[in-house]
C-alpha cells in the first residue's frame, strides 16, 4: 500500500513540474511578445511626437535658427521622456528629428 502511495505522490510531483515548466515557457514567450508590441507602439508615438515638435519649432522660430529649433525639439521630447544621445552621431532620436525636418521641407515644396 505504501508503494502505491509513493508512486502517486511521485507522479503528482512530475505532473506539477511539467505544468510549471510549461507555464514558465509560455510566460516568457508572452513577455517577449508584449515587449515587442509595446516597443513598436512607443516608437510610433516617438515618431509622431518628433514630427509635431519639428513642425511647431518651424512655426515658432521661422526660417533659419536651426540650432535653436533642434534644441527646442530635443527639450520638448525630453519632457516626454524621450532623450537624445548628444555624443552619438547615429542616435535614433536625432535621426527621427532630422527625418521630420526633411519631411517638413518636402511638404513645403509641394
């Protein structure tokens, strides 16, 4: 009788471990998917904010004054929690700002 009880306890333990391992694997996968979706959504927001602030800087400062406009956009984005790395020439935020400037120039031509 004791032998059968030990087998049942061992089987329950094995099943529990298998369920826990499956749950951990599923949660890790779900976490990766969530991070990817959130990162993509955050990037879309960053692109839109860069556009809005570049367009606003052009309206506020007018022609020329590129450095002042760039600082305005950087500061406005920083208030949104989006910071540029001034030491990195290949910074994503700086690239988004420059792309928005190019878009504005293109729109002004048409």
